[in-house]
């Protein structure tokens, strides 16, 4: 019954979740590439915000009260996935008050490789875009639908998941890319009239847990 209600919500808002579409598009680019992607034009500077920018390895968001510690050597592509994105699909997606707060990769998305290109994407969506959404768990209706369109299978969730003293809702997904397993986990919370999603992409359960450990609330980021 719970799964049904999530499905109903997902179809009501199909196409409106720009940030979610970008997250799962990233997942498609996040595995080994057969060839390099075409380079994008230089991204414009991001407007001043209460979140970020990334400073060293730390991304602090005073507005929503969290810090994320980015692994050493990762590539910041947040500006490429913001409102000024050159991506054609992003341009045709309806604007719903969404913002990509952080998008970081283990290596550049256009660079070919023989392993899953791990990534972390943090996005905010205006809750007003979802008049039927009451809880963070409801947001997994759209998440699950888009995940399945990209070939992922839901493994578990949505279920409560604590990060320190903060309670979020988590869902886990996986799919095979050739002989490689790609895993994706999303944590969701509702804060200050926004739905905040933290999406982690990696090649194993242990790697996903390690990426999640970089997230903290109300204090200093966890050491890495």
C-alpha cells in the first residue's frame, strides 16, 4: 500500500524533478565511458548562496545546517549542473525551484576509466512544487521512478537513517554496468520549505557507507 502511494505521487510529478533527473543522468555518466564526452563551455560563476562554495575539501551549508567533507582529489562540477547547465535535457525540464548545491566526482565525468566513477550530488527542491508531498519518504516515489528508468533496481527503502542526531530517510538502488556493480543511495530530508536530497554513487556498499560518513549536521565535518 505504501509503495502504491509513492507510485501515485511519482506519476503526478513526473518531469518536474529537474535535480533528480540530473542526479540519475550523472549516474549514467558515472561508470566507465566508451568515449570521452564533448567538453562544455566554461560555466558561469555561481551566485552568492548560504550554501558553499566548496572550500578545500569542505562544503558548508549554513542554510540547511550541514557540512560535507569531499574526498581528497575529487573534481567539483557543481557549476556545470546548475541553472546555467548546457545539457539539453536540463534545458527542456520544467523549472521547479531546484538547485544543485554540490556535485563532485572521483574523476571528471567525461574521462574514460575502468571503474565506477564515484560521485556525490546534493540538491534542493522547493517543497511548493509538491503539494501532495507530506514526508521525506514520499519523495522516494519520484526517485524510484527515475531510478528505474535509468536501469536501477530498488533494494531497500525508504527507511529512517540517522546521521548523528539528524534523522533522514534513505533508499538504496543498484544496477550492473557490464561486469561492474553500480550502487546509489539517497538520503532525503525536508528543511525550511525545501526537499534536500543527498545522493551517493559508488562501486560497493562499503564505498557508499564511506561517502555517507562525510556528511554531518550542526557541527564540524567528520574527519576523512
